[in-house]
C-alpha cells in the first residue's frame, strides 16, 4: 500500500506447544503424535534424585514409547560433558531428544540433537555459523521460568579447552515441541527464582531494544516485561504463589520467543564470559550486568527503553521518553537489590583474577556478535570499563 513500509522478519517457532498446569503429563502423547518412539530423556541429577525424571519416563512408557534416561548433564554444559550423552544417544539409537530441566539440560539436549546426526565437536557449530540441520527432533520441558530455551533457536556450550562460552545458533536448535508446565517451577528456591526471572526480563528488554527488533517480537517482549514486573517479586517472596508462578512461566517463554526472533545484545555478550571463567549461573551473571549495561546504552534508544519502562510500570504516559528511560535504569537497579543480586565481589570472585581476565572477557564478548545488536555498539575499551564498574 502506498505510504506504508513493511519489514520482512524471519519468524520461527516450535511446531507445537502445550501450555498449562499438568501439561508435562501429556509428553507421551506429544512424542507419539510426532511419529517418534525412542526418545533420550536428557536431564540432571537433581531431577533424577527427586523422582521427577522417573515420573516422566513412566508417562513415556505408558504411551507405548521406549525412552532412555540420561541424567548426567552439568550446570553450564561443556563440550566434554556432551561425550557421555552422545554415547547414550548412539547406544539407544534415539530418534529424538527431550530436554527436561533448566537451561543446562535443554542446552545439552539441543547440542546432542545436532551432534547425533552430524558428529564433530561443538566448536564446529558456534557463531557465526548458522546451523540449519538436519538434527534430531527436540522436545523441551522447562522446569525454571527464565532461559526461554524451550522456544529458541540457540544453544550455549562452554569449550572445555578454551573456556569460551560458545553461542551456537540456527533452526537445528529450535525445539519441535515445547511443554510449558508452571507446576514444575513451584519448588524453585528464591535465589533461582530471582536469577531466572531477571534473565527472562533481560531477554525481553534486549529483544525490544535490539537492532534486530521487529513488530512480532516487540509485542511478546512488552507483554513479558509487564508480567515480570507484576509477578517476579511475588514468586521470589512466596514460591508457593501459583498465580505468580504461572504468569512467570508464560512470560519466560514469551521472552524466549521474542529474543529468538529478534536477538539479545550487550548484556548477554558480556555475561557469557563471566559464566565460563567464574562459573556464575547465566541468569545471575546477566543480573550483575543488567543495570550498568542499560545505563550505558539508554541514550542511544531512549524511546525504546521508555516503552520498556511503561510496560514495566515505572513510567506513565505523561512522562517524556528521557525521564521514562531513566526511570527504567533506576527500576532495574532497585529490582536487583530487592532480589539480592550480588556483585562479583560479593559473590566471592577474586579482584586480581577478575582484573586479569577483563581483556580476555571483553574480546570474547565482542567475538560473540551479541554486542553488535546493542543500541549503542561498544568498543573493546568500553566493555572493559563496564566489567570494571560492576565488580563492586
């Protein structure tokens, strides 16, 4: 139409999703409905130990399927940690993988899905390579409300040789199905609730201010921001608040879809090296960076950050964009204080080691490509300065 300009945005989503309390009980029907019969259930020792994995195996078997349990994933999975999973995948002759857990089991499942078909090492699949497949079908069942990995076309694996936290993108990593059951999150402790919740908020805000933002992702990002603003503190204060848990779970998935179809930016680019070198959980390292990186970036996209502030409920229609954007910076700092996000110093990271690794971390952050999507693209020196600022 004359006078209108449409941007063509590539959008990718899981083929099917089941959303709601108790949805995990339908995993057998979902897998069978996809024409699959020999899934490898990829999870961690905690979910094995509390019986959750066994209950899922039982559901799969009652659907007439032949599952095998692999419960040896590790936090922030490494290339070395994948080897046992590849062996289990091969021995079982698996035709699919189910990622059951937080971001680490889902990232592991995604990595196994492509290595199981193509072989090689995970470093062969890192950005800027775009991995289109083929890969084994992935069914994702998150047990935390944060990573959004159940709906994204990315996995993150740490190279055991270099300690680089590798971003691996492409449709090969997009789950075929996602089962979103908030009841799986009710037992999350406050620290994990906070870290994953701030992670989801980071996804939503970065997706909205990214240079790759688009109207489809925007709508989901703003909805997620508003929901997290209303319910994260409630879920953190009272883990048994099922209404808060349900809303946070959906918001995390919405934020995941948003950034998967837009991008993340500087917070994530800087966060991955912290996690790799100091073994800080991904959501927590994002939270450590979030207020300072937003303050650094805000003047380059005031109107976009102002929209985020209004969605979060910390600015109104009468506030001009500059004031609203500034309110957002303050609100993020306040949120991180309210949910007790530590500085790297308070977390126990040695300052000498931190300062020593800043040049390497800055280089790795830039190499990931994520900072290029930031409203204000930083120099190496500016990234080093941000790392120095947040230490505490």
